[in-house]
C-alpha cells in the first residue's frame, strides 16, 4: 500500500509519521523499517528496494522523503504507481507538489493521500497550554502568551522549546523562558527598553551585545527600537485608554499595554530628545568612521537617566 503525505504543518506531520514507524516496529521488528532520502539515493535504486522482498521481514515499511519534485522524481513516482499493488508499506513524504500537476491528481487517485496543513485559525496559546498539560507540565495563561509572543508562534519550534523547559522544571515560568530560550528580536528589544526605562543601562547594553554577537544587523535593531519609541509616543500624545487607542491605530493591544508604563515615566520633551538622538545615530551609522555600537550603548545610558525621573 502507498500513502502520500504532504503539507506545511511539519509538527503534526512528523508526529504522525513517528507513530506509524513506532507501531510498525512493534509489530514487525527493528529491521523492518527503512528511511530513504531521495537526495542521497538514486530513484532507480529506491524503486528496486521497494519492490523487492526482504530476507529479514515478510513486509517492510519504506519512508521515502522527497524534498523537491523534478523530472527524475516524477518518472520514479509514475513507475512506482504503475507497479501497484506492492507488498510493502510505502509512505511518500513530499515537501511540496504543484497544485495543478498531473502527478498530484495521480497521487490523490492512486494512493492514500494525507495533507497536514496549518489551520488558519490556529491558536498558539491554547496549543501551548494543551501541549504542556499533555506532557505533565504546568504553565499559566500569561506565561503561555509570553512564550508565544517572545519565542515563537511555530508549533515545531515551540515543541522543542517546551520540551527543553519541561526537562528543566515541570513548572514553566517567565524566568525559565528567559533563562533557557532564545528570545526573538522583538522580545530582546523589549527587554532592552524595559531595562533602559528602569534605569538599568548595563542590562540593556548586555542584551544589545548578545544580539550583535548573534549577528543581528545594527539597523534592524534600531528599526525595532524606533518602532517601540513610536508606540510610546502615540500613548503619550493620546488621552484614550489602551483599548480605544488600539482600535483607532490598529496597533496590537498587548504591545501598547507593554509600553504604557514607559510612557508614564518620560516627558514629551524628553521623548522628542530621545527620538532625535536615535535618528542622528541611525544617520551617522552609515558613515564608515562612526562607531555605531558605542554610540547606541551611550544612548542607552542617556535614556536610562530620563527613565529614572
């Protein structure tokens, strides 16, 4: 029997294939499963293996990974479909297939065709809560939101990070996320801003240096920092509450709420000074004889003074 698996929900796809493999091994033994990557093996050789019986098992499971469809692969799949029925179990794990191709129509009509696509209404926070619970862990709603906002919204990446966090402690906290996970650029910039306005320039500088060691471009960091200061400016210049402001500006409510504290700590005049100084650094950074990294670190020290007022 031949099964075709495709789709962009790699987490669910991988989980399904792992279960198929595990169940097959329990029933037929370790030597009954073969993983073949077409990139590493000639399609002609693969076809011979699939259609040949094994001395070690009466039936085998072949997991065929196909990263790209080309003329050679199409020819291989055409021949495989013609050779049916096949005594062995064959799973074709294909990264992407042209929606309008004849091959797709043939695979849908002649194989057991399964698609694992990401749900457009996928709720990452609910998924985090369920995944942690299913692995005997504990996480609060706000912590799950923090994990989604600051680490990843991708199921596959989230599962790896959650597994790591649970290995450290079954109770996942914001502190353990900050300790063990690689925060996104936006999250790190937010931590920098939080440190600046809480008069902790050293903490802000340390975070900045980590980003630079990770090869984050200077201008990308500055752009995200500028966006954060822009949101603080909007809050500062409005008398509306966060909910009303979000509706009016179409800006994320959580992001605006995060910067509300910062806007309360600085005057409009000082905010203009900060904006002007950051723009000056950005412009000068395009000159080869300007030390942009040193300038931005001094900027953090200067801004932290405003935050302490």
